[in-house]
């Protein structure tokens, strides 16, 4: 009985299922689509932790965002370790050799002061002035004591303003160019004594190949070469020198040392004793001088302009040469030895202090700014004192324009004396002489 009722119940349930399927047929594809849509909607609602995907989530299971299941993602520490392992070893940079330290301006200054082999009177200092820029002054013009001890009238500068040192116009130490020929700290192989000998030799060679300007002899057969450089060009007898090309005036230092004048006069006598045709070529001792500049003044107004210029430069030049003391080497010019310009001009060689070169440069540059005034010589000339110059008349008589070296060979290495740099004369080139026997002077400065 019981079995009969159970079978009836199962049969009824099966019948209901068949009836439902007949009324609402099932579509497998539709059911699958609905499942997919439901799953997509659920995915959109769930926010996946982006830090977990990168292995950087520090909340772990406590994170509010979804951590999807799957293979274990690398942690932050593992990523860092992988990055460290992945780094390439830096390539070894080539070693840069450090430049040796340059000796300071103070070191150079001390050596010039205390080294007897370095004559301070031939050195100049280039320093940075706050107003005028780079300024050159003789080494001996400075007071090298501590700045707190110097007087208001003393020329003193701090060490850091010194830019360079020069020996006879050639730089031997330069801060900006890392040049050090004094100590050799920049790596050069030369010593200062070798550099000084080299500079002296260059000046000697330059003097032997240099021709002087027409410094005061209107009867001379030489005039300035149009090519400049302070050189002279020989004129044939048929050539006529244009007046505009001739210097009309010159600036010079008058030689007033009587002992020196007698010494050089002995040389002149020796020359004319062996060659009397040169008698009219000697320079009278009354007009011995050292030329600083040659000028052509085109009008009387230009002569006044040069005179006014000398008045303006007088205080500056006085400060340049310093006080009139026996110990002041900036005022002392040494006349030592004989040489010639092209075997046509016999002159005494001069050892000039730094103040001489600076003064010559100041005068030359100042003259160039004057109207109707032409500076007919180049600044870079050889300082000299002429003793004898072969003129046109003597050349005709002798049939030669050259001086035989045998005439003065006994005096080539003699020292004739000192010349004081204590004056500058602005003179007129003419045969006429003043009351004192010197050239007619338009303006003179006495230090």
C-alpha cells in the first residue's frame, strides 16, 4: 500500500515537470548568456586592488579592494630585489688628472722681491682696477707691505687683483691663462732664468734687425717705412720724401750725464780717427737723447695740442717714475754695450726699467687720439741712444753706407754709465739749437 502511494507521487511529479517544460521550453544559449551578463555585472561592481596587482599592497587580507585569486604575485621587497639585481654595474670612468695648483701672485711677488737673480726694475705688474680695468705699473712702484700699514698716498693692491707679471714686456706669470714661468707650477719645463735669457736674446736679435725711425736728423737719408712697425726705409738720392710723411717733432729723454757723454765721445773719436769721412756723422754730445715718440704736427694748433697733452700726462708720469731717490731703479737707465742698426747707425744699448716702456706706451696711445697729429713711429721700438748715423753726404764720399765694426770693436761691451729718467722733452726737428745747445724745445717736463 505504501509502495503504491510513493510510486503515484513520483509519477505525478514527473508529469508536472513534463507539463512545465512543454509550457516554458528551456533555451541553453539564453541561460548561458544570462549567466555571463550576471558575472560581468558582478565584475564591474568589484574593484580590484591596483596595488595588489603591482605587489605593493601593504594591507593584505584587510584591504577593502578585491584581491583576485591566482598565482602568487611578487611582493614589493621581491620587486626591489629584482631591480637591484637588474641594475648594471656602472662603467668605470676614466681618471681625470687634476691640474697642479698654480703658484699665487703673492708667491711670485715674494720671489721678485728677494731673489737677487730677478732684477725687480725689469718687471711690471698688471692688476685689475675697479674703474680703468687692467692697469700696468712697474713692480717697484708698489708698496708691498700689509694693506693695513700703507699710507693713503702709497700704491698698494690686494693680491687677488694681480692678473699677471711681465719681464721686459713678456708675460712670465698669468693667472687667467695658468702661465707660470717663475716657479714652473703649471707644468712647464723652463726656469725663470732660462726664460729671462730667452727674452734678452730675442730683444738682442730684434735690435740687430731693427731700423730706427728718423729720430732727429733732418739731413738723414732714412724715413719711416710706410709698412709701419717703426722701421726705416732707405731712400735713393732721386727720391723725394713727401713732407706729410716726415716727422716734424719728437719726444725724448735728454741725456744730462757728463761722465757718460765723455765716455761715448771717446768712442766717436776712435771711429773718426780711423775713418775721417764719418766726422760729420757723429751725434754731438750736447744733443744726446733717447727717443720716445716721433710725431708729425700738421698745424700750429696741433703743436699746442701736444703741449697740452704733456701737461695732462705730467702727474701720471711723475707717479710712474716715483721719487727722485738714488735707490729708485725706475728712474735709472743703463747704457751698456754698442750695436748697430743695419751697420748704418751706431748706438749704445740701453737697459730700461719697466717705467720707461709704460711711459712710452702711454705717450704713444695718447698721441693717437689727437687731431692733426700723426705718430709716425710704431710703439714697439728698440730703446737706443744714437752715437753715429751715416748720412747722405758721407755715403757719397765713402761710396758706402756701412760702418766697419773694426772702428768700434774695442768698446762693444763697455758700460758707459747711467741715464736718469727725470725729464721728457717735446722738440722741433731742425738744425737750429736752443740756448743750452739742445734742440729747440716746445715743452719739457722735469720729474
